[in-house]
C-alpha cells in the first residue's frame, strides 16, 4: 500500500500530468507503483528514498514487454530496473528524506525550476512534504499559472558563458542572490592556459564565482551598484546550471583589476550549485557590511 500521493490539485501547481479516470494504477513492488493509460506507462511513483513522481511515456506490449523507441531497437521484458532507467518525458517531483529537500525538474530542459530551501525546514517525512506544498501554494501570486505556463513552454537553452557575467541564483521562492563569474575553467583549459596552475585540478566543467552580499526579489537590478557590493568567499561550481539557464545571466561587466585579484578557493572542490542561502547572505552582511569602501 502506497503511503502518500500528490492530489491532482497539487499537481497543477508543479506542471505534472493530472491522473485521469481512465488510468490504471499498478503496484510493482513495495516502493514502486506506475500508472498505465492502456498499455502505456504514463507516470511512475517511487517511495524508495521519500516521494518521487515522474511523468513518462513508455510504450509496452500488454504491460509485459518494453517496446523499443528506435526502429532497430529490441523488445525487452518490463522490469522495475529498466523502467527506472528510462528518462522522464515531462515533469518530475521529488521529496527526499535524505537531505535533498523538494525539487521539481523539467526533463525537457534538464533543469530544476522549483525547489525548497533550508529556511523552509527539513523534509523528513510525508507530513513535511504536505506541509511544504500547502505553504508553497498559499504563497503563490494571482499570476502564478501565467509564470508556470511560461516556464513549461520554454525550450532547452545552451547559454554562452563569459568571465565577467553576473548570474542569479534562487535563495527563496521569488528571491535571488547574485554572483560574478571570475574564471571559466573549461574555456581556459581548452586554451591550455592553466596546465601549470592549481586550477588544473578543479573539475574541467567548472566556474569560479564570487557571490555578492546582496539579494533581491527581482532580476532587474542595477548592475553598477551590485558590483560595488562586498563578496562572500568564492566558490567553484559546475557550469551546467548557467549553461542550461537555471542560473540566468542578468548582466555583464568586464572584470576590473581588483576583481581579478579576488582570492580563488584554496581547495579543488567543485559544488553542483551555489550553496549560499538567504541566511548565509544576511549573516555575512550583518558581520561584514554590504558595501565596499
């Protein structure tokens, strides 16, 4: 018996497919259930590490055999392991009890566009997921579905990155922190410019960024004022979130000599994303101030 499931009303707020009356729910194991529309798998529910719901489009023969997507492909017996390896075709929602929080992912664009934050509280059980969703829905604006439909209509991006770009990263729903790209390791490695430096030991698809002691509830900010803010300790992050548009570029200024001298991270560690929270930024501002003198 599955312990938890989103309602159709909740699914609407995340862009998930709504469960139709003509879908059949089948439990494949203690932790995996699927919805069939006819012989097609259209949704997967996974309770292994929390609650995971993925929209999908998997054609089968009599719900026993996986049909190939390519002409030269071969039919395979339907197993849990095989269907879990197949990438989703739409949106997926995950609520992880292993410290991952809540994330809503768009498989079409390969990016997360809704997520929980540390200030929202930990996600440790299904009650926490329900509490977070209730709070999230209660805070949505009157034009929320315009925003959501616009998100879902976007195409996959391949953003060109330059040193000096200013990127935004989410610190709460509707609030953003900002960071300066100081160094693009991928580009510089291709040029052969960092072979003899300690930057060579960072992951090749990395960016050195300096987050500012500043946040806002809009992406339309004064870039000239922003670059005069103090910066938190620099980080090395993967470039994927910028490349795919999850971390949008909001401006560009050539790096000044002073900015080029900002100390880089002293350990060759690359983070998936910028981990600084709203609390981190506020704490830094209260201790160090925000403006450079």
